[in-house]
C-alpha cells in the first residue's frame, strides 16, 4: 500500500463526464450535448487565431490588459476588476482555492453545474446542496442553508442544465441576505443569450460580496480555446490574481477572444438565431407531448414521463445520429438536455422525438 496519498476529499470527486461527440458506425452525426454554438466563432476570431500562429515563440501578456479593455468596452464593466482564466472553470477553481478550505461550506443548488462541487472538494471544503423549487433557484432555501461556515454560494443564472433563471431582484435579495463572510458567485455562462441582461455586472458594481463569471465557450463559440473571465470587487480580484499563473492564457487565446468579443454583430446574429430556434424546438417538442421549462439559454431540458422513457428516447436519438445529454447526474433522471443547434439539426431532433413518441 502506497503512503503517497492526496489531500482529503480529492478521491471522493467523481470524474467529470463530457458530452459525447460520436456514434459508432454513423456519419452525419450532430453533437447537441455540450451547448456549443452550432455556427462556431466569428470570422474575425478565426482570422485572429490564424495570425497568432506567427507569434507562437513569444510569451503571452501576463496582465491581459488588451482583452480586459475590450471586455470592459463591450460589456460595460470596469476592466481593472476583470480577471481572465482558462475557461470560467479556472475562475471557479480560483474562487474555491482562495475562499474555501477544510471546515468551510460551499453552497450549490440541486441541479447546479458539477464544477462547483468539484471545486469545493478539490480544496477540502464541504459542498452543500440546496433544493430548487420546480427546477428554479430558490433564494429562501439558499439563505436558510447558510451557516457561519458558508464561504461561497454558486448560482448559475441562467442555470445549466435547467435553462431557468431568477430576476435581478431575487439576486439582490440573495446578495443582501448572505452572512458577512459569504461571497456570492453568479455564473453567467449563458448570460449573453438573454437580451438586456448584464449577467449580474450591475450587482457586482453595487455590492462588495458578489462575483460574476463569464465565458467565451458558449455564445462566442470558442469552447475549444478555453477562455473565460470573472468580474468582481477589487478586493476579490486582487486575491484571485495572486493565485493566477502569470501565463495562464496563451497569446493565441487572448487575441482570438478579443476579436470575438469585439464582433458584436456576430454575437447578435447568434443570439437571435438561438432565440428563434429555441422557441421553435420547445414548441415542436411540446407538440409531441414532451414538456420543458422556458429556457433562457442555448439548450432545452426536455422532460419525459419517466427515467426509462428518457433513456429510451436518448438511445433512439443516438441511433438517428443525434447526440444529446443525459442529466441523471444532475438529479434529473427523466430529462434530456438538448442543445439548440442550427435549423436542420433542430428539425431532425423534433422529427426523431416525434417518431419516438409515436407521432410520426
Ligand atoms: C459551460 C459552462 C461554463 C463554462 O465553462 P468554461 O470553462 O468557460 O468552458 C460555466 N458554467 C456553466 C454553468 C456552464 O454550463
């Protein structure tokens, strides 16, 4: 027996399962399991990435000033209080490392993103799951679960995999009701899909206990590049910058993300397409007897009568070359999460679900 052992908690972490991407023996497969932008990144972003090939021998910027400036201009935030990371995953990891350790509690919601729990356990902290109300974040339940050991509260808004969100008033009530040692993290991975929503940036500006995380992986179509960012009060950003590696982001990632955020026309086109196809898909599924909550993100959580139905539908979709996501691990065994793809993909999904339900 080896005496070389990791820190407590680490071996209790279950390995993260990514969305599948291929089906044996089938071509014309569509991946709708990872909430990726079906159109990919903007042309300007791709061009910036190509150009970056000529500078690969140079070390990247350590302060990310140019990308933070662009984010500040486009999203209306103070660039001095932006921190960039290897996906928002890294910002979440920094927050857990900086604020939660053994004996501390980290709150996440019942159907919340898996990384909050992983981040807590990786640092020896105790993840605390709080129930949702009909697949919606319940502020009162979160406040009731807070103790003097609560250090972080993670809320994704809109949430993944439910697609639901709570309003600005509820977020404010949550921030104001937390114990003094507790930091609220609003994960805005899908904020860009919500017309007129700032992802919580305004609340960050008005409070000293709120941090917002954002990503280039969803609307901006750069999941493979790994760039995310956080926005918070100066005292928090200063802490996170101390544990951030000086060269955490490559120059290729920095310039590509900057070009992507500046291409607001592409972002708007993608948002509008998603809104249109999401409504179409939700209605088509409902027409086949498959219910879903109103989604504010780029996916739909399709609800089936039972776990067996959801699994059988998943198998059928797979046989038709359509890969969607099972979410039993998110305590939603009777549901499938379906990314809103381009129009042909949405039509294929709706048709196949209709066939499965015996309608077509
Ligand atoms: C996809 C997603 C992220 C983004 O992770 P990245 O590391 O930025 O790719 C963060 N939070 C939630 C809830 C997500 O669904």
